[in-house]
């Protein structure tokens, strides 16, 4: 083979990844060189032969999606981003690996303009979220056709990803749905932090995936021709996702540390780096990629420019309605029909004054929203009749070729559901919402957090939100969940107090294009408090005076959700005794915290404050001030009819009245 | 067949379960009749032919364990408890199903005196926790021999249990470890709440379990002879756990509602109950079990009385040391060596004044505790070198016949680890602790909550507890986790500030026989603040004055964990400016909240209060009062060396000093 004028080999291109990974980790004095070096060959095949992407048009809706589930191998992602020509991913950013404000943090953080489709690091999330990408692709394909939506989701996943339980939930569902556009490249390197995976992990992983209805292929991950053949074969699948088990050597190229956990999560060190440079014939200074190698990579990054142009032409050739619908769906904005639909619904509720559980009010809101907003795709983790998540007339996304529809049957897979929702939100074209019992917010929590961190519009419908669910008892009664969810940054927690607020909270959730929301909803009925219609979304300020005191305000009762009803009862009793009492409904602490001090002070009032919420106290002191009283749950719940439980735990209008009088 | 004098058939005995289940659900007007009716036949075979248990001696350490993972079918558990003769489970308790204060809440709540080994209801937890029972059985068998420990763990699990991701983690590990004493009876009824499981669940479940290294057997769950043969076969396994797929009809016996989701979670109704009585030939009034049927069940409950007597004799025949060790291990008390070991360690630390990360201090504490306390069984979710959980000289529990040891390699299975720990704590004989990054407390959260609800001594070692972990970035930096964990009732959250407090916190965790604890530990080094040795465990009061003000106390800095160091620096600067400043270390809010008001007031002081914790504010207002300042995290973290992050987020001694001065 004559090297002088030849194109750099794929192997040399892969070695560019290895060199950048080991050099960046060394410079940062922390990071994970082993995984990028082990998977460099597989990634090189994928990015040079298959992946449809265009660094000049990185947010192209019909690009293939690549997800590095094993996010600790972030230098693989950054090296690929730099080499293939994402403009902002300069060599200086690579040199600033893991430094404050760099584009190269310890784990990849979502930024499609860099080719980073999602934030990864917590194991299991990437491969599971990828299922949501692949599902959104098929759903939007069913809506817009092959001309506009026809792409593949590729994942690199580690042993750890596949040990995580969420991978079971999501991959089982992927098999059930027959998501043939999903291809998972498993980095089967037999090494984890503790040592050999044999210490704890002896699954027959391909057999496991076949039990889910996947294709499986096994290859030597350093035999590039074999990897190419495997991916090509996977792409022919018409009815199943594919797992390609790539047997690799972690840290491949490092002569002394490869195939050992010593190269997993630590720099190689100067000596081993020097030895590696020799071993892989990479006689270049740190961070230097020779021009010919860089050119070859940039050419790989330019492969799909024609495909992009052709796709753009196809989009332009659509009729105006389709084009507008496509752009609206992928534009990630606020749906045009949202506000009018909600205002009309509120007017009707204020007139009808129903006594609905807020979960029923939510179902009623969805009956209006889903037909009006084509992007909404709902679902439930096998609690459809309890969560009231299926809008009238909506159709199941059955899978296996049938992807037209708006409703996903997630099965008893709360965590998997949350990951799929995140993937759908990240993919674009759909706005996902999904339901479970609020208790099981705990099961979804890692993905709820990730939605908040990634600023994605995933809408979680959490019903049965307190002891108000009654007989199912303490295993099913959220007590600490409101506090625990309020603690998550950038998560909007919404607990509406009646059917009008429920509609308003849905509006806030759908409007919130840069973050997730949770609707905490009751199982039990509550009256309509907002009987005077306002077009204004009063819940948007987080808390507001629902009922002002008659006479001088001496007391303010702060309440959320079903406890707004108790507050209103207590107010009536106090007013009857001549004690001017206001009721403040607080559907969202986060939104109230964003209001100016004058508004907050006016709402909270100067008098005695009583907070009432059938939940833990944690966080309430912020609103109660120094003379406040909290009435809520002292610990776990009990199993009994809910009316008895409220009495048993002393969460009653009488208790509120007594507390106010005791303080006055 | 002549019925007059014959023993009631197994079928008739099973029908007693069916009748009690449908009658109790009907009386409660809520509950799940379908599952108990569907699995009545399987349960009857298990309880009459195999299960080793003695309702007269329900906490017999060597009893078989039965776990109803599908806890919504609680009436199956209660019917079995009543029928087999657990004294307190009277027919009146059955009649009070789902009522306040009954022994028959909506989902089973742990009470071995009733035959209820654990609290179930959140799907996936039972089958996964059962793996911990089965592991503890083998570990204690390795320690005490077949004469004292030789029993089997049986589980009834539903489709939903097996859809949950945690079942993947725990069952994969069960296969890896070769837990042959674990037998899972899968209620394969093809029905879930949304309808047919085909809507979302088409795994080949037996193939999946074989991929984990399990035996699998498939039977007709209503063919009692076949069920008997399957369990008998499973009991012969020497190296693998067994899944028995029991094809059943949900609601079996109800002529119109069987095999439909309509009988899953609602009462059958009077008409269908009448029809069922006819169909199953059960002409008895509600809650009436004829004497002959009850006698037959009571005889089943008395089957193992001889085995219990023989076991007692074997225990009595042990040498005194073995007997004492066995009774100490299964006595669930405070280990005798605990206090002296900790006091000696503290004396050494106070003298040596090391600058250790608290994770290192924890490892050092374990080096002392593990050799002294035979019951301690540790582990990590594949982060052993980071969590510092493996004590010097401790030995891996390898599994597959090798169960002598004190350390479990859980793999990248945080949730599975937490369930196994709970199972070990419930089983008795061991005190489980296990490590992961604190970020992944989210993955374990459903099981941490269940440990708290069940009052079990599971000790979670959560290292890398803040932005102090540095470069791994926001996916790995806990921000909201302290607040979210503090919100869980009956969970002790411990965040020690130096090596002495770390030892004290370990003591508190091991002493806490009635609940779980979490140790939140730093990655980064901190100095030793407690340089004067005290035998007293000062952390036991939750918060205490670590450094009193010189002169009049004008300010109090409240801090936890690594931020105690910042507080001490700030105090030095303020005292240099003549501002009397105390530092309060708050290793546990829960313990401080239990102190009397006078102690709390003395600790918190009257002056300006500044709280400093590299975490979310939620909950801090309780301690800060109306004039307090909080210095902490405004949102998610960033990836950078940790010293830069503390500066970037303004969590510095300078910021504390400025805040105090601004308020004075």
C-alpha cells in the first residue's frame, strides 16, 4: 500500500479519535479515554459510511440521530464533532475538555448544533431515550411521509447502559413496537469500573434482546469491514430494531493499559500516551490532526450535503398546508390553537361549575387540546383509565408498521415512558405527554431530571396525587413527592385546584417550550372555585388571591390542589366569625417565585398565614414566614377511604380555622 | 367422588381464597379481586405442599419466605394468612379490608407475624427484593451451615412486575449469582389495566430469564398437579433460580368477568359474585369458610411444626458461640462492638487530623467496622474504587455456590442494589450497606422510600455528593438530592463534615434498627475539624455548635458536609473583624428536628443566620428564620475543576462573610 498520495485509511481516521481522546483526557487530568479508543473503529465506520448528517445544517429535521449513550466516553462525541466539521467545535474547545464554559464538558450536553442530540452520562438513559427518537421518527413519518421523514437512530451503548433497568423497559417496548429504524451498537468490552464484567454481569445479552423481538448481530468491533456489513444488514430490517454486539478492547491502541479497567476512567499518563503514539503510528504532537486526515474526516462530514439539498427541495415542493404543518411541528414553538382552545374551555367550565377530580378535568382538557394540536402524542404506563390521558377519538400508535395515531401504550414501564417522552421531545415533531400515578414519579425521576437539564418539553401527567387516593394506602400515596419534584431545577410543578386551573396549567405546560412540567392531579372530586370566567391565565403567576378577605385581611390561607377546597371552607367559617380571610391558590411555586416582591407580598399578606397541603412540610417555610402554620402530612399515609384519612391526619377546614384563631 | 366425609379438595381450598377475595373487595368497594382468584390454585399448591412456615412461630429464622410481589392482589395474602392460622389475622380483619387501622390495608404491609415478609404494591419491588432475601439466605447459610439456614424464597409476580426495569437488574444478578433457592411463580394472565398485555408487552419472558441464567418451566396455572410438579422440579435446582410461568385466567371462577381487565381493579358486583358462588359451588354466606375447609387450611399451616421443633433442637445443640452469633445476627439489634470501635477510631482521627474526603473517611470507618461486625455485608453498583465501600480484607460473595464473604458486586444496577439491600435487611442475619454516586439516589429512590416505609436498616453510601465532584459535570452533580431525600419520611440523611463526623454518622446508621440511612459523602478532601476527641457522638443531636463565637455571638453559620470547611474559614475572617461568629455543623436535619426547642434555639442563636450548602435551597428556610441568608446552588451545576465551580457559583467563605456583614 503506498501511503504518500493515498487517502488516509479508515484505521488512521479512527486513530485520530484515539489521539484526541487520550490527549484531551490527559490535559484535563480527568476523564475516560478507554471507551473512545475502544469504539473509535465502530464510530469511524458509522460516521464515514452510514450516518446521514450535515454539520453545515445540523438541525436538519430528517438527519439520522446519533446518541452516545455511554456519555462518559464524551471525547468520542467531541472528537467526531470536531473532525466532521461542526464549526463551533474547534480544536481549542477540545483542548478545554472539562473546563468551565467549554463546549466539551465531562459528559455530553445536548446541542444539536454540535451534533449532540441529547445529554448523556447517567447510564441507561441514552439507549432508552433513543427508543423515543426512533418512535417519534415513525410517528412523524406516518404523518408526513417518506419524502420528509425517513431516518435512522443510532446508539453506542455500553455494558453499563444495558445493565440498567430502564434499558429493559425501553428496549422491550422498542421490540414490541417493531422500531426497525433503531440500531444499537453495543460496546461489548467486558470491562467495568470494578474490573471484569464477569464480576457481576453474565447475561447472554443478544438472547435477551431477541426475547424482546430484536434482531441481533455479533461482530469483532475492530474489524471495520465486519462492522460495515453488520450495519448494512441492520438497515435492511423492516420490522425489528437491531442490536449489534461489537466485541471491542477498551483502550484499544494503548499497549499496556488496553483491556483493563485502568484505562476506563483515568488519564493514560505521559508514558502510556507516548507508547500509544508509537503503537498506533501517530507521530503527531498532542491535539494535532494532520491535514490529510482532517480532510478525509471533513469529507465524511460533507457526504450528506446532497441529501440535504434534495430533502430541502422535497420540502419546498410540498403543498403549503403540509409545509406549514411540518414547520410548526418541528419548530418547537407554542401551538397556534392553544390559547383559544383553553379560553373557550375555561368559559364553559366556569359556566358549568362541575365537581370533577382534577384528573377528570385534565382528561376533559385533553379532549379539547388533542384534536386542536396535531403534535400532541399521549400515553400512560398502563393506567389509561385512571390517568384520563386518552383523549376522545385519539388513536393508538400500534407499532409494527402502524404508527399513525396519538396514543402510546407504554405498559407498566414508568421510567421507560419518561425516557421515550424525552426522546420524542428531543426528536421534534411531537409534543409528548404521559401519565402514571404520582407515586411513580420516583420511578421516572432520573429522566424527569434529565428533561429539566436538557430543557425539553416533556409533560408528565401524575394523578392520584395525595392521600386523597384513599384505600390503596401508603405505597401509593405521595407524601414527599411534591417537595422532591419542586427541588428539581427547571421543572415546573403544577398542582391545580379545580377544573379551570387544570386547563390553565395545561396551557402553561404546553407553552413551556424550554422545560418539562408535571401536573399533579387528584383522584377525588373537587368543586369548581373559578366560577367567574377570565380569559387571563391566572395560574401563570404561580399563586394568586382566589378569594379576597371581606373586610380587613387578618389571615391568609395558602393551599394547592385539592386542599384549596378546604381553604375555601375554612375561609367561610372564619368570615362568619368576622375574621377577614383570604384564600391564595398556589398552583406553582416556581412561577410564584419568579414574580416581583411587591406582587408576592400582596398575595401573601401581612396577617397570619396558614399553609395547607396534604404533603410533607419541606419547603413551605419559605411562604409561611415566621408566624406561619403548616397543616399537612407528618409522615406516610394509611389505607382507608380518603375522607377518613383527611380527618385522621388532621387536614381539615376545622384545623385551619383553629390554627388561624390560635395565632390571632 | 363422595364428598360427605372426604377432606376438602385442593380446589375447594383454593375456592375459599376466591370467595374471601371477592367478598372483601366487595365490602370495601375497592380492591383487586382478579389476581387472587387467578392465582388461588397456584398459591394453594405452594402453601399446602411446599412452603415451610409455622404461623405459631412466624418469625422462625429458617422459614421459607413468601413474597406477593403483585401487592395489589393483597387479598390473596390476607386470605392465606387467615386460612393458615396466623392468629391476629381474624375474619374480622378480612371484613375490615382497606379500612383505617386494619391489618388488611390496600397493599400488604410488612409484618412477619402475619406472614407478610415485605410491603409490596409498587410493581417490580417484590420480585427484586426477593433476590435479596435469597442472597441473604445463601450468605447466612455459608456462615451458619445447613443445620440453621436452609430455606427457599418464593415469589408470586405479575406481568407488571416483570415489565418494570428493576426486575431486569435484580433478576439478571440473581442469575449471575446462581441463587438456586429462589423460585418465582409468574402469574401469566395476559391482562393489565389497559386491557390485553398484547397492547404493550410481547416479550418472550422465559427466554429473557434464560438469558439471565435462570431455569424456566411453563405450566397451566390451574392444573394443580402440573404446578406441584413444576415447583418440585424447581426445588431440585442446584445452581440457578427458577421462573415458573403459570398461565392463568385472571378472575378465574367469575363466569362473566374472568379473563378481562374488568375484574382487575374493581369489585365484581353483587350479581357477578352470586354467579361466581354458583360457578365454583361455594354456597356459603360472605366471609364464611366452612369448618372442614378451614380445618384443612389450618392443617396446611401446621405442616411445618415438626420442622420448626427439629430446627430449634439443632439451634440448641450448637456451641454457645455459634448460638450467640446466630441470635445476634438475627436479633436485629445494635452490634455489641459498634460503640467501642467508633470511639477508638474517633480518638485516632482527632489525633491524626487527616485531610480526607469523607468518602475516604467512610472507607476508613468500614475498615474498622467490617472486621468487628460480622453482619455487615457491603457492596457497590460498580463504583467500588470511587465509593470506598470495600473494607480491607473483606471478601467477594462470588455466588454460584460461593457465598462466604462480605462484599457484593452489584454491577451498574443501582435500583437493583437497593432492592437487594432491602431484601437482606428484611431477611435478617445481615446488615446491608451499598454504595453509588449520590446522583443515582434517583435511580434507587423507589426502594429507598420502601426501606423507610418498611423501617428497614438499609445503609446507602452515596459519594460524590455535590459540585465538589468537579469535572463530571451536571449529570453527575447532585443539587436537589439532599432536599429530595430529606423529604422522605423516616429516612435519616447524614452529611458529615469531616472524618470524625463520618465515623459518628456510621454509628448512627448502624444503630438505627428501625429505618434506613443515607450517608452523603464528598469526593474532595476536607480538613478534620473535630480535633478534640469526645467519646460522645455529637452528630447524634443532628446539629451542634462546632465552634462557638468568641465574644458575643452575632452571627451563626449553619453548614453541612464539605461546606463546614467554608463556614470555618468565614468564621475566622469574621472573628478577625471582631464579629462573634459561631459555626453549627448540621450532619442531620432529621435528628436536629427531634431535639427540644431550647436546644434548637441555643444552637441556632439569635443573631444573623447564614446557611451554606452546595445544594438547592428547598427546606433551608426552616432553619434560617426571617432574617436568614442562604448560600447555595441556584440551579444545575457545570463541568469544571471543583474549586472553580465553588467560585463560579459564589459558594465561598468570602460570600458568607459578605452576607453576614450585609445583614449586621
